[in-house]
């Protein structure tokens, strides 16, 4: 079977739900071997079980002859040793790591003046510390392998354009963009590419409360493509950036928002 990610070992964080789940399914359809990171609670363990069935279905639907090879690893991304534990799971199972997708994240809507220090720290630890320290572990592995690699981070349009009640969250995603640009510059010599995908409003558990009621219609009306995003809308650009199709693309932030952030008038 030929796919964009045929035979590549892809780590995806926080992939039991939402956008991460869709990325896992797209990568399975594109022929990847998967390291399915999740938070490790009972809900995530159950969700990973059903995800595995969907991965096989996606692989077969794409013409694959065997099931999708995968291993799952449940650990809070803020734990000190999480990065190395995830890399060890990948190398023990598959012998290498070729692609890393930073997807795990949280977003609690809160008025700027009410955001507490612990709340800000938690957002920073998960949304930025997680990608930062996991990148360190993966990059060291990729340098040892000597064949380059691709790191794709799920950032957010809020990093560039802001959002009411999300100053603390937007700052973590701006930090991810800073890391992306700096690592692209610093690690290009090893053939390691760093890129980001910045989603607009995508319908997932993360924003289901915020989108209840009139706000949903308002936001939908604002999108030139006429609808809010779905997790699959993010998964396909991620697969492209992860793949060798994007072999000369590094340090970029691809906005995937149906045109919403251009629509200012
Ligand atoms: N939904 C949107 O509109 C939107 C827009 C822009 C960016 N994003 C980003 O997309 C990514 C995925 O979000 P989603 O919308 O699919 O929401 P989601 O809540 O379905 O997914 C987030 C995932 O991260 C995991 N996670 C959270 N904290 C963790 C931790 N400490 N350790 C390990 N895993 C942890 C969760 O278990 C969950 O599986 C996030 O980084 C989010 O910031 C989402």
C-alpha cells in the first residue's frame, strides 16, 4: 500500500479524542505506524480501544492489506519523564521515530482579570511544556537515527489573532509558534523540520460549551467557507506537513480556519 506516510513511525499526543483522534485515523489511512499517546484515565483507555478498530477500518478502506500497527502509551504530558517514556515506547515497538504531532492541550475559557496563577501555569505546562520537553526527547532520537524527521504542532489562530477569554491559552500557543520557528532554524541541518497548524474553530469537546447557543451561528456566519471546522479538516494538512511531500517546508504556521481570520470587514 502506498500512502503519504507509508512505513513512518508517527507519535501523536492526546489522540483519544477530537482533533488528535482524526489525525491518528488519517495517518493510519496514509500507511503510518502509530504511537498513540493519551492521558491514561479510564475514559481515554476506552476511547483508545475503539480508536484501534477505526484505525484498522481506515487502513483497509485506503487499500491496506494488513491492520494498522500501533502501540498506546498513557501518561500525563506534564510528568517530568513523559517525553522519554513516550520515545522509549516508540523505539521499543518500532525501532525509530520519524514524525511527532503535538496535539494534547487544554483551553479553559476565562475573563482575563480572573485567570489565576495556577490556571495560567497549568495551560503553560500542558500546551507548551508538553511539546517543548517531548520535542527535546524526540529530536535527540531523530539526530541519533540520522535520517531527519518532521514535527508538527497544533497551535491556534488565537496565537496570532487573539480571542476573548483566552489570553492565557493564546499565550501558550504563541510560545509553541516561537519554539517551531526556532527549532526549524536550529535543527534544519539535521533534516528535522518543525511546522505548526493553527486551527480556527473546530467542533470538539474542547469548545462544545462555548459554542452552545447564539455564538455558534455568529461564528459560522463569519467563516467564508460557510461552516465551522471538523477534526478531519485539520488532520489532512497535518499529514501533508508530516510527509515528504512537505520536505522543503519548515518553520511555517499553516492557518486552517475556512478563511475566518481574513474576514475582518
Ligand atoms: N477545537 C478547536 O477549536 C481548536 C482550535 C485551535 C486549536 N485547538 C487545539 O487542538 C488540540 C486538540 O484539541 P481538541 O479540540 O481536539 O480537544 P480535545 O479536548 O478533544 O483534545 C485534547 C486532548 O488532549 C489531552 N490532554 C489534555 N491534557 C493532557 C495532559 N495533561 N496529558 C496528556 N494529554 C492531555 C486530552 O485528554 C484530549 O485527548 C489542542 O492542542 C487545542 O488547543 C483546538
